[in-house]
């Protein structure tokens, strides 16, 4: 008994798949570069602390409203900074994941974000 394997389109189909993969790779590289150039800002304490990070998750700036500075309560300021930094980094990561998912069509590519 012989088993017939359906025709998958032959070499032409393989070339088309390779072109699509190459296009996706180029789109992903362009998006990665764009994401790294963007800045993401988050605040805490009702805007008393504001942190900006870039797409590589490096802190670009921290702004602290002088009204929040209290020598007797340094812990609160530290907490507000921590919250703002984590939120800004989280925003950068979420944006990268969502936009990269749009390029990859939702494919889970190990090692990518």
C-alpha cells in the first residue's frame, strides 16, 4: 500500500515561505529599533514622582516634586520612586510585547521578549 503525500506546492512554495520569514525578520528588526528609541513615562504619588525610561529599560530621568521630600519619611519617597520606575519599565515591556506580537502574528518565538 502506498501513501500519497499531498503536494505542498514544491520549491515555489518553499521560496514564498522563506520570503515571508525574511520579511517578518526585517519588520521585527525595524520595530525593535523603533521600540528602543521610544520613551515611556510613569508617575506615582499623584504625579509627585515621575520616571522616564527608554525602550532598553534605562532610566532617562527622574523628576521629584519638592513638596514630597520629607527628611523624616525617606522611605515613602523611595517607595514612590520604585513604583514609578517599575511602572515605566512595565509599560515599555508591554508595548514591545504587544507590537512585536502584531508583527509575528501571535507566534511565540522563544527568546524574543
